[in-house]
C-alpha cells in the first residue's frame, strides 16, 4: 500500500483541528464522482439523476456542432497547446476566437485566459496595487475576492448593489480607484444595475471592471449579456470579463476592453503570462458555440431559459419557499446549513441534484439550494423538482 510522508505533529494537529471545525459547523465537503449522461442528466451509483447543479445554461456542451468542432480540432491539431502563449503556445485559433468575441461583444479587443477564475485574478492583480482603492460588491465571486487580495490594494466592500455606498467609499480615496462587480450574481441570481455602476465610476474617476460570467450567452437579444439586457453597450465599462465554461459549454475565460488595457494585461497579468494556453479543442468548441449564441437558435434557447425560470419560481413560491434571482439561477433559501444539506440529500433520493450552498460560498444566515437551469431541461423536469421539493420539506 502506498503511504504519504508523515506530518510533523504541529501540522497534523493543524489538519485535524481544521477538519473538526468544518465538521462541527456542517461545512465538510466531499467529491462525488459521476458520469454526465447528457446536458441535464448525471449518473451516480447506477442511478440517473436530473441535475440542477450545472452551468451549461444553453445545453451547448452537448450540441452536435460544438462537439463536432472540438472533435475535428483535436483530430487536426491534437489537444494541449504546449506552452503559454507568450512562449510558443499562441495559435491562430486563439487569435480567431479573440476576434470573434470582440466582434460579438462590440469591444475593441479581447484577451483569452485559461479559465474564468484566472481572468478576474489576472485583471485585478494587474491593475490594482498598494496605491489603489478597490470597491467590491459584498456578493462578488471568489475569483474577484482573491484577485483583490493578490493585488495588495486597499479593498473596501460595499453593501450588495448599494451604489451610493460604493460612491462614498471611492470618493474618500485620493489615489487611483477601481470599482468591480459581478453583473449577474452567481449565488443570489440577481443583476447589478450596470448603468448605476457606470455613473459611479465616471463620477469618481474609477476604473470599472464587470464580470459577466453568468450573463454572457444567456441574456440580451444577441446573447451579449447583462449590458445588452439592460440596453447598454460595451462603453458602459472599462473592462468586461466572462467565461467560456458556462453558456458556451467549453472552457476558458476572457477580458474585453480597449487596446491599451488589453496590452497591459498581456504583459502584466500573471495568470495569463504563466499558464499554458487554452487547449485547441476547447477554443474551437467555444467558437462554434458563439456562432449559435448569436443566431436565431441562440435567441430561442434564451427565451426557453426565461420561461423555465418563471415556471420554477412560481412553483416553488406556491409551496411557501423564499426564492430570489431574476434569471436562470434560482436560490431557494433554507434556514441553516444543516437543514439545507438534509434537504439536498432528500432531493437526491427523489432523483434530483440540487446542491446545498453553505458558508463560505453563502452568507452565514442565507444557506440555500441553488438551482441552475438549462435550456435543455424540459417542463417535466421543473414540475418534478417542485413536487419533490414540496414533499421533501414536510
């Protein structure tokens, strides 16, 4: 049997104490492998379950055109890029995808990163420093929080979507200022008011960074995200980031902005500089996905997603649950992490994956079941989940 190197006593005590603390607070997590049978189905322990835990919002990860693009690319070019793009990993396909994203969004320039997490860490650590004040929404994603920490900037957290609070914090600083927010918040499912954020940034001279990870592809007439949904173009922000792992059904991330800002990221964003470039099949799959997103088919998928969200919220409300959100992320608030975990387990017994979200991913007083919808769900999936939720809560 293979053995690991023994830990010194202080480190073994540290590990044991941290685990005991997690268990005591109901925060111990485990990996649960399964097989993805389709966009909305996962097989665990020989059981097929309906998943409301994914972010393949349009079902494009299984779309024939997207799969064919990835397979054809792998056959022609292989898989890994072989190096970071600044060494020898830059491929024509990377540049093609950057141009396609920039054109779709109406941005001057785009830069690809290996993941959406890398984008936010790279952008914030490249632009903010010890002389910068960063104002960050209290419900921003962990990648934004970590990017703020790595930047060594002075970070102030403003109340969720309270733009006057953000304005006051930014106005109190004499040096460079940066304002950062999700557009569609990943846990609460509500949207930032981008127009208000833009006004605060202009009035305070702040650089405005928006993370459109959950909005890109799923919102707006042509799928350009929350800015388009709210009637705005890319000039409302200095930098817009997003991921290719959600609506695009692939993997990677990007930042869009002016040529000057993207040039700075290319030279100074460490996650871009020191990570192997995105794999070519992922890049090819994302290009095929964006073609669909911008088409009539993509518009129909977005309308379907809105219809499902309305059906789910109305059904959950009928059974007395508190929900939130405005789009395809539907939080169902549960009193306490232990109850949320227990309810999630009962739902899995009934055939549905509905993950319990607990601290630190959610505020201590707002544990929830986070239900993520896909256009690949059907009405029976939604109705079945509502019925199971009602029965499991009795």
